[in-house]
């Protein structure tokens, strides 16, 4: 099983700050409305799979090309 990333690890993978990623997760930003960011909540923590984040960014790119 692929290990989960915390907010800091996921933000680093996406090239964002932890605060920017938190905003994407909690607000109704344009990218969240089009395609929600894939995450799992474990208690109060938000956890992410690197492969899911990579798929998510590819799908966002495809949406923006249309």
C-alpha cells in the first residue's frame, strides 16, 4: 500500500505552501468545484496519496485545455 502524505508532504509535491493547500481543501475555489482534491480525513488530519494527487493535476490540466 502506498503511504499517505500529510499536508506538508502533499504541498511540497504540488509546489504549494501548506497554507495554499489548506485553502484549496477547505474553500470552494474554482479547482475544487471542477474537480475536488483527493484526500482522506483521519480524525482532524487530511492525508493524501501521491498517485492520487498526480492524477488530480492531470485531470485539472485536461479540464483547462477544454
